[in-house]
């Protein structure tokens, strides 16, 4: 509206400057409200300067008109891209995003360009601004108008990872987007930015933040809330479907303001519904903290108003890690896990948040700065250097798009190759740099305690936490004499472990979720394994014996300057075992040679509270025996594992792999991940005495995040990595029944399988002899079958090399259900398994144990093929059915358990519920994992929030039935081979006596 010949923008009146009036066309992406709200602030400043702004958007009018009432603002409702399509409030559907973008921007591209060029020419635009619609840059170029992008990310970066997940059929989308951006004059880059090499010229500006209309006290007075009442604002931009808010979620006396609540939603008495068109910045600033999902708008306003932000991660939301880094760098963020959000366990997060002191002191006038840059550009000023060719930009964008992948379970940091590319191509950060480039500061904040001499954190938050705990140990040691009694003994032992003036090696290895394959590994099956998010870290220091810091009892025992091994393992208090172990390395020698494995097994079994040390120290003995390594220096080791014990997710394998990786790196040994896994299997088979196959160690050593390791266990041939389709998700659910592959059931089933193999070989040999005698006789018509398959079966090395149809037609009838050990040995002498011993007096289940791996190998092959087929309900149903069949086969072998059977039953009930039956399916199948007899099940479902909710319901139903709340495993992380190792040194070591 006009006021005294001027424009009213908010509460400011500006005299128009018609002689200098410019016309801007401002395109806004269709991805959420955050882009529209920050565009509003830039547009407000352009209108204040007397210019006309035509905003092309799909956002509601109120987003703009609440802040700007001016005849110089023109809103044009057109949507030219779709952003990221969300399956729900917390999950992006990658395939749907690409398909929607194709429908919105690619298929009608010709008509879009024609329409936009005509429109831009009709309004006589002086400059095209894009946040950050790709086709707008191309349309501007075709119309002969300069263009500028204003953003913290670009869609080539976001969609590049989606293409990697969805398949290369969509890669032309990324090429087209990068080419469109190549027509852009330069980029006005906002803080918290992602890598954007498609833009060769950059001008950095401060935070773009909407201004406040009301004070904190004015807002609270309107709401009737006293100034001392703790207030949290719930800001998710739309809540997950079916999510019920709970009164008990909040600490006593707290209130919660709810944004985006549906009209008919009934809220608890301590929750207050806000109108949909409410001006949220005022309410954010009036709160004590915010709970929501990360986006540019929420993060920038939280930082600007110094409001602590409790955030929940979103799957495949690729700009999030960069915004999170910025939020946490300024001490303004607390991460809440999704499970606690949905179950209402908010209290500890909110209480933690209000104790923070956010410290952002940078500029918040990015809208004003950006508007000034845009105005100068529109009148012909050159705000950037001469740009490189579009082809050069496109090439760099392709490097980004097809080399940078987001690995779920880890954070993205600015890749080293990208930083190098900036230097190589002379990327300038802009002449009007209103705020310093903070990406390197964010990274350095994670490693401020240590100098990293070798290796890469890969953005793994658990590794960062481990390094932080190491740094705390260095200070704890100095205060150890007066340390409070509440300090755990394991931390006190660890504090005296290292010489902090010397280098330390750190290795990391994850646990694994057995998706399919399981116990068939020792019979040569194909297996598919996923490395889980939880991992084991091991820190190792090798040092001359004269410099090693020894515990007092080790000093008293030590002879001269002989090398000593000292180990501390965190978690001893929970596992009822000793926290520390030490031994002279000479104890591994017997007559100057490495001791026999059997002697080592007995050595570690002497003290049950320290038997755990066999998994760690056993790696040293295996390296001595198998590779001839001699250890002349002392070794100090700290083991910190987040992989829970006894739950069937390979806690032992992760410890072995991390330990051997660290020791090998510390001694300069070049061992491939595959070879290392085989060596670690020897630790478990021969030093620990557990008859496991090799798949656990292979998954921990060779796996990659969000991929299934496909391996034929003959003995360990990796076929490759299988991408988990974006619409599929796997969960592990712990039954609470302790699983141990050292248990009798696992060993007896393994023995039964090897007994069956020997009987099949013997039968094949007899059939072959008969066949050959007939063949050499006069009547060749009596020949029953070809000798060729019998030749292979006579010397069958792995049961899985026998096909199901050969088994059924030739051998199923000759295998007994059960056989006494003595009976078998009398006829066959030996079952030829090097890691198990037959008990003559025991009956062994034979037929089911032999049949299982033969059919399991077939099921896994089918499972692998289905994963790469077209996404459909039939695909998911078939995958689930294969898992159910596997579970039943385990039970037939005697490896089932009431707890795991109950969990699988709950998955089936969820699958068959009315919600799944009449809508899209959510959960499709489940099976017991690993060695069976308890432990964890693996469930498969659609990758959406509703599936996660059903998993949580299963968790609660299991607790109601058994009294035990199961642990849920979700997410993935890189294997030890991908991680490599870190060589670190404390930056400011305390002087040690």
C-alpha cells in the first residue's frame, strides 16, 4: 500500500527513487519454506532501495506479504523445480525426487524456457536472481539477461548422491542442472554452504535472517506466559503422520509452542498451538530453545537469536551436515535421536540445551549485503572476476556429482580433493567477503586436541568422540593421585596407559548385521552382510620398553627391559570382567618360537574375568605365527567398543579387526582387508576357541557404509558391494537372549553339516564307482547318469557347491535326521573340520544341518538378484519371504530361540496389519542372524517413517511380552579397510614424570 508517496515495508517507510528503479526477477525453489523466507529478507532490502521485484514461487502469499506490503512486490505462482521429495517429515525419497524433477523441469523444459524468456523480456528485467532454480539461469542467458544465484547449496550437489543411489538412468539430470548453473554470473554464498564447484566465482555474505517484529517479553505477554517459564518451540514444518505429542515429554513446568499443527489435532495441556501463518522468528526468539529439523532457516535464526537448537537428523538431506557443523561450532546444537523424538523422550535433550551458551557473534545482515551486491550487478558493476567457460564449470560439477557420495551414518566434510580443486583452478572467495570461510574452522574444531599426522576422520562422529576421550585421559592422569572415587577404574587404568609425547595409532572397525547367509558361511555360501553404525575403536602405541609407562604390578613383575603388552578395555563394568590386562610379550614364545594356538587358548582361559583379552592380544600371536612378525617394542592398547556384546552383531569380530588393523599400522605392515579378515578369523578359531566362519571379520574389514558386502565364503572371495536401494531399509532388533558362537548349539550344527558333507562325498564316490563299472561293461544302457557331477561331488569341498535339485534327487534320502558321534567316526573316521571336535557320545542333528547351507546359498543368490531388480511391492514381498524361509531353516537346525521367534512373529503381525494390508506395505520380513540361538533378528522394510514407527511398536510390544526392551540397530558405517588408520599426536602434552 502507498503511504505518503512512499512504500511501506514492515514498519519502515521508504521514499521511492523512480529514476534509479531496477527490475529484478527472483526465482525461488519449490523445496520447503526456508528458501522463501530468506528470499523475503533479500527482497525486502531491494524494495527498500526503491526497486521492483517479481518473485516466481510456489510458496503461499503470506510468507512474503507478512513481511512486505508494497506495490513493488509482484508474486507469480509458477513452480519450475521440486526440490527434494520427502517420504515423511524426516526422510527424503531419493528416487521420487529425481522422478518428480524430471516431470517438473526436464520433460517440459522446452516450453518452460520459451515461456520464461518471453516473460523476462516482457517485464524488462535488469537481473535474474535464483535461489536456486537451475533453469532460471539458462532462461536468463537465452533472454540476454545476467543472472546471479543466492544459496548455501546447489541441486547438482544434492541430486548427485541421489543418482548414485537410484542408478545412472537419471544422471542426465545432474548434467543438465550443472550446465544451467554454468550460465550464472556468480554465486552469492551463504554461511553453512555445501561444495558448489559449478560456480566459479563466489561472493560470501553473512547470515540472511528475518528481523524481529516483537520483543521476547511482548510475545510472552500476548501468550500469557511469564518470563521465567521455560519455553520450547516445536518447528518441524509439518509433523510426522500419526505422531502423538505427550504431556510427559516436557520437563516439569515447561511449555511447548507447536508450529504446523493440524486444525483438528488435540494437544496436551502443556502444548500451545500456533496459527499456520504466524511470524515464527518472533516466537523462536521468545523461546528458550527450539526442537526441529535442520534447515537453513531454522539454523540461521537459532544462531542469530542465540537460541539452543535440539535437532533430529533427516535421512538423505545432504545439506544438513554442513549446517550442523556450523550450529555445533557455535555451541548451539544438541542432537536428538529419532527414536527418542517419536517416543517422547525429550527431557534430557531439552535440559541439556538450556545449559548451552550459543556464541555466534557474526553478522546477521546478509539480506542487506546481498541486496547491495545484486543492485550493483544490475547496474553493470563487476562483482566477480572473469568467469571460466561453461564447459570448465560443468567438468568440475561432474567431478563433484559423481565422486562425492554421502555415506549414511557419517557426516560430510568438505572433501580434501574439493579443497585442492579450489586451489588448482584459482577459485576466489569473492571480493566482498563479509564473513570468513569457516569450513576449515569447523573441521579443526573436531581435532583441536590432536595433530593428525596421517589418515582421515571421514566425518565419523564416534571417531571424533573417541579422540576427545583420549585427550581427556591425558589430563586425568595428572590428577590421578587426587582423583575422585567415582572415577571408573578402567578410565584410571587407561589414563596411565600412554606416553602422551609419542605418536598413537587409531583404528576403527564396525560390527555387522547378517542380512542373509548366516551360518552357511562355513559351508561356502554366498552371504550378504551390512556393517552397522556401531563400531570398535582401538588406540595403539608402540614404544621402547624404557619409555613405556607401566602399571605398578607390571613394574614389579618386569624383568630388565623386556617388552610388555598392556590393554585397557572400556565397558568392563557392564560385562563383569576385568578392565585391564597385561603380559610380557615373551610369554608368547615357547623355546624361542611362537607358542602353539592350543597353549595360547589355555593361557587366556586361566582367568575368566580376563578371557576377553584373547580377542585383542590374540592378534599379536597370529601375526607372529602366520606372518613371522617379531615384536621388540612394548605395546599399549585402549579398546573402546560401541558394538554390544552377545547380541549377534559381531562384537568380537569388530574388536579383532580394529585391534589387528591398529597393530599392523603401528608396525608398518601392509595387510589387505581380505587378508586381515582371514587372520582375524584365526584369532577367533584358534586363540579364542570359537568355531566361526569368516563372514563377520570380512564384513568388518571390507564393508562399506550403506552397502551389502557380497562374499562367497570359499574361503573369502568378495564378489563386490551391493547398493541398498533407496526404498529399502534394514533394522536389527536384539532379543535380549545372549548369543555366543562359542556355544554348544552352534558348534553341534556345524559338526552336523560337516558330517553330512562327508556322507555325501562317500555316497557320490560309491555312485561314481558303480557308474564307471557300468560304463566299462557291455551294457551301456544301464548307465544311470553322467559321471561328471559325481566327480565334483566325490571331492565336494563346500556343501554350498551342491545344488538343491542334486541334493534332493541324490542325497536327501541317505542322510539320517540324527547320528551318534561314535557311529559316524567308526564309518567315516573324520568330518574334516579343523575347528571342531566330534564328541563320540553325543547325538548330532545331521540332515537339517546339511540341508540348510545348500538351500541358504540358493536363497542368498535370489535375494541378491532381487535387490537389483525394479522397485515394486512384489520385490519387497519376495525379499521378505526369503528371510522368513531362512528363519524357519535356522529353527529346523535347532538354532532358534523363543525371543527371536517372538520378534519375527511381531514383524509378521505388523506386515499383516490393516494399516499395511490396505496401504503401502512397510515391513516385509525378518530372520534370526549370525550363529542363532538368540541374539538379533534382521528385519526388512520400506525406507519410510512409518516403518520406523512400526519397529518402535514392535520394540514396545516385545517389552510388554518379555519385560526386556530390545536394542534397535539402524544405520551403517565404513569398514576398517575404508577407514584405514589415524596417526595422531597430542598438541600440548602435559609433562610426564
